[in-house]
């Protein structure tokens, strides 16, 4: 009976690999289930091995366990299927990439790695101090390739009101190893500061790097913006409204692009009060300041001169619906802007926590492919 109960619990957990979470802690568990699948699959195998046919409830437990095992492993199989055509699809979208020949979108062996270990040391510095004494800092990961190198400006998530430049730093180290300077910036947070303050912060960060280009070995003709969640909205808005030719591309992970429409479809309140979050950032509810919601929606500012855009969004995202990516992809297609949406059917918000998970591997490859295409 104990075996059956444990296997039923595992089956319920495995559903998070295919269905959307309905509460905050289930969302966090969904990240673990979908991006560390071998841990859960291994536990299921152990429970299955304790008995197959003999004894009461054994057969029922075995059936339940096999179903759970298949669901736990499903992100791996689906990731493999996407990886088979990812390189070709990105080549069609952006042109040939300058990646190493041994670069592959997905490796089963990497699933056994639980933590990125080859971290690059960073230093924290101030890029601007405003008149009220607010000093904005950034973490700089120097390129591990000599010469003046492109710079990736990373904009963290956190519902515009939290988070910092330390967030998900493994990718920063990896990109530095590949020859990109990476500047993970902090920006002014809501509700004290509201849109468009963070976009102004990006503009000031770029001005700082131009002034100190020789010190940081930055090729100031080649910036790429990368943002996650709220940071994705900021990065996209900056890329589409600053009209800066040195912004060679923008990468967005699961970001809201239509703030007007987004306000009309609030998130599950058991996970996040999205209307309050948006109101704190924009400056009030939509019925009070509708124009500001329009003005901070990247979707309304794309044009033929917009930089190439890489979108990465999971279908099971419960904080920012993947339909934002659908809308942006259609608009960029209409405007003839080079773009690609890496669509991950099993992935939820924050799936890239693990660079070696099914979604983490694909997104890391896509980022590397994109950077090697839009920068020289």
C-alpha cells in the first residue's frame, strides 16, 4: 500500500511536466519536475523496482509508476525532437551562425549535470548615480577572448519590483567564456520608480560603456539586450524605442509584450496578482492610465528598423502566457523583422534555472546561436 501511495504522489507530480501549475508552490515544483527530470524519473524507477506483480496493490502501483515515468521523461523526448531542427530553423530565421562545429542543441549526457561549475569572476560597479543619490550598479563578466568584444546587457526579472543583477548568473559566465562581455544591470524598481525609468537606465548603462569602452574592452558598435520576464519587457521596449543602431539584437525570455491586453487577462491569483504588479510599475490600473499601458508595450513599437529578436517562451507558463510570444511573432513577421520563437511545450516561467535541463539546453544553444549570428 505504501508503494502505491508513493507512486500516486509521483504520478501527480509528473503531471506538472505536461499541465500548467495552479498554485505558486506548484509552479516552483513544475520548474524542478521539467528541468531536473532524471531525479524524478530515477525515484520512480526505484519505487517500481520494489515490486511488480506479487502482492496486493502491486499491479496497480506498477501501472501508475510506469505512467509517471513516461511523463517525467517526456520533456527529454520533446526537447530532443525540437533539437533535431533547431539549428536549421534558426539558420532560416537569422542566417548561418558562427558556432563551433561541436555545438549541439541538446545532449542527453548533460542532463546528468546538476550545476554549472565553470563560473567567471565578476566585479560590481556603478554605471550611473541620479540626482536623488540613487546609484545603479552592474555585475561585469569580462569576455574570455582578447580584443574589443560585443557586450550583452542582461536585465533581470522580478515583476519590476524585485530581483537584482545576481539572478541566474550561470548564463553570464558561459557567455563570457564564449567571448562576450556581459553586464548584468540593476534598474530602478517599482513602485517607487515607474516606466519608463528602467529603459532610461539601459540607455545610461550603454552611455557608461561607451565612455569606458577601452577599460572594459567593449566593442560599442555591438550591444545585445537580454531580459527575463519583467526584464524582457524592459529589454524589448528599449530595443524598439531607443532606435540605437549599436543594438544588434534583443533576446527575451517569457516576457509580456502587450501590457494593454495583458492587463485584461490577469494571472491566476493563487500564483500572482498580475494587475497589482502591473499597476505598481505603470502607475495605476488600466482605466486610470490607459496611455501608459500602451506606451510601455513593446508590441506597439516594432518597425522595419527593429533589431533581430529571439523569443524564448514555454507553453505552460503560468505567470506570463505564451500568447504574448504569439502576438509578438506575428507583429515582427508583419514588419519584416528577423525573429525566431523557441517554443517549449512543457516549459513554465523560469525554466532556464538549470542550464542543463531540457529547456535550459535548448535555450542556451539558441542564445549562443543568435549572438554568433547578429554580432561579428
